C-alpha cells in the first residue's frame, strides 16, 4: 500500500520522541505524534513495538525532568518574596495536602488529559510528592497510555488500508459492470436502428 504520509524511517521515530517535550511541560502534539507513529507502522515504515517503546520511554523521561524542575525551581519561585506571597504559600500548602492524598491517581489520570498532561509532573514536583510514588504511577500511566494510542494509530491505519483496498476492488467491479452494460446497450441500440434489409 502506498504511504499516505511520506516520512523516512529514521525521521519517523522522532515522532514518539516529541512526547518527552510535552511531558516536560512544553506544549507539543505528543498524543497526535504517537498516533501518527502507529499509522506509519501500519504502513510498514516503522516498527510498532519500537514506536511504543520510544513513546513510553519519552513520556517517563520527560515527566521525570518536569518533576525535578518543579521540585527544584517551581517551589522556590512560588514562595519567593513578592506580591501575594502569603496567598501563594497557602495555595502551596493546600497542594501539598492534595498530592499527599491523591497524588497517585492525579499523576495517572493527568497523562490521559491533554491540557493537564503538560503540568502534572511539574505540580507533583512543586508539591513534593514522594519520588518513588510519582515514578510508580507515572510509569503505569505512561505504559497504558503509550500502548493505547500507538495501537489505536496502528490498528486504525491497518483498517483504513483494508477499507481503501476493499473500496478499490468494489469500484473496479462496479466500473466493469457499468462498462459491460453500456456496451450491451450500445450494441442493442445499434441493431434496432439498422434498416431492415429486403430480399432481392
């Protein structure tokens, strides 16, 4: 099947790597890139298991960078002297209490929500969620999310290819039937219009 999107194999593997940027907190089309990687794998241009592995590894690595940046830089910025410092400190205390109770499910669910995904790791770091707990829930979420979206792209691409193939076969059959009908109609009309020949 001809490729819908022309991307070389080496360049194609950069698609799931984009997820790492999104996980660090840099807005990027990570979800779209992973699905597209799955589609390219369905066309035989990429290896689906390598796409999944790169996607999951990028998600975990990016989240870890975001977590540590949030822990080292984000918290100190929030409590720094300046306007609304007391209010910022109260919000931080509420965040600490929230992540202590619900941090695990927040990290897991945050991976599945595009708007929250870019900030979850930072928030976990800022609110000093235990790293071991963060890493566990982050890995579980990244594995399930990576498998789901890569396989959606892969299976969807295969299904699309099969559908296009079936459509092409059906169109060819319809064209053949229509062409045969037109030929029969023309010959029949030609016979009716021929003048009757009288014997000598």
